[in-house]
């Protein structure tokens, strides 16, 4: 825990996405996350690191894990926490996002955590506020804190990812988790493979330096880690496959299909899970999965991100 007494500085001043981040910043976040994870294991679970700092959580899309784990991380750091509920706010009377955010900032808040369905919405906050901005998911663009907690979970089991193959399975085209994971895993030297039906993999995505396969059996055989993504029906504009039952038959991860995998394959799922669609119960609750470890690491890594970025409060944009 000693290494969180001195605040090392991140090169980033806000966290809008993993794209463009450097490996040193990710390493510092992971190192700090490990220290905060130890604190979560103590009876008190709390430190005074953000005492006097006020954080507002603005969620314009549904969330369980991200919203609660940010709130928990803020409280564990002793920050003052305000939760903004879009559905009961004056946005419903026609106020703009920027006016809303500027009014909240006028009440002396220091950091804004926002989830929004519009890709790039956080840039509007960046351009109009002095607060530190953290992206909790923007449309199908990025979900940087999810990628960081996924990376932390993988790093705990596989400390050297160089040359290891991590496969993202399923609805890649609608997934902000996939985009952020690709950038984070590549910074750590992993081979990133995408696998799913052709309708759910963006054309030309190989330009990002990823491998693409439409052969699930092959992907299961050659992967060290599989991160299974939810079918995001709320983002689909037309049918991408005939039925959920068919999707499950072809692309759902079952113990039977995993019998061809390496003995120590690691299974992640960012949640929320659709059991019986992209993942079977016996995998979701099985020996290879680290799904609830991801959730715990979400609190520790969000504590680290809030703590490290708080160095910029009142300062540099
Ligand atoms: N993984 C994730 O973002 O979950 P929530 O939508 O519940 O926050």
C-alpha cells in the first residue's frame, strides 16, 4: 500500500478512451489498482485519498456494474458523491447536455463520470468544463474503464501477455468494450483475435492489427483468453442472425465446445450476461471464468483511475 502515498502522474489528464494512451499510463493504473485492491480486503475498505473532492456520476444509459462500482470507488476514496438521474432532470424540459453539465459544475464539482449513448459526447464536456472527465461508456465507441479492469484481471493470471492470443467473441460491431480492449491488449503485446458471425464484425477491422476468424472451433483451440461479449440487441437496426437460439447453437460458448480449448484458458465476460445466448450456465459458473473477479477489479481500478486523475483537479486541461 506504500506506493499510493506518493502520487505518480499519468500523462493523460482525463480518461476518454484507451486509443492514444501509452503503456506507461496503463502500467501505473494497474500498479495502483493492485494497491487499492489490498485496501478493499481490509475491514475498513476505505482511505481518505479524495477527501474534499466532489464527483458527479451522470449515467444516460442503463448500468449496474459501472455505475455502482464508480460510486463505490468514490466512496471508498472518501470523495463526496452526487448521482445525476437523467430521467428526472431538467433535460426533460429541454435543457442541453452542456448547460446541464455547466450548471452542475457551478455547484463546485471536480470530476465528472459520464455514460452516454452518443459516441464522443465526452468531448463536449471536455470543451466546456474545467472538471476532470471520465468516460464510463459512449455508444459503441469506447468503454475504457472496462478495458482496464479486463486487462487487470488477465494480467493477474498471465503477467506477460506478449504473444498470447486473446479472442473477443460475438457482437464486435456494437461493442465499445471490444474497441477499448483491442487498444489495451495491443499495448500489452497480446495477439488480439475477433470471432463471430460476419454480420457482427466490422468490415476492414484488420487494419487495427487484429486477426479475424469466423471459425469458433479454431478460435477456442488457439486462444489463451476469451472475452465473451453480449449480443447488444438494443443497438441492432435489423436482424444480424436468424434467432437467439440459432446464435447460441453456432456462437454460444458451452462446456462442450470448450473441451477443445487449452487446459488453462481464461474466460471473461464484461456483463451483463445473457445466459443461454452467448454463454452457457456451465461456463458462466465454471472453473475457467473470472467474471466476478472482473467486477471486484472494477472497483479497485476505478479507485486507481479516480485517484490518479485527481492530480489534475483545478489544473491542466
Ligand atoms: N460491463 C458493463 O459496462 O456493465 P454495466 O452496463 O452494467 O455497467
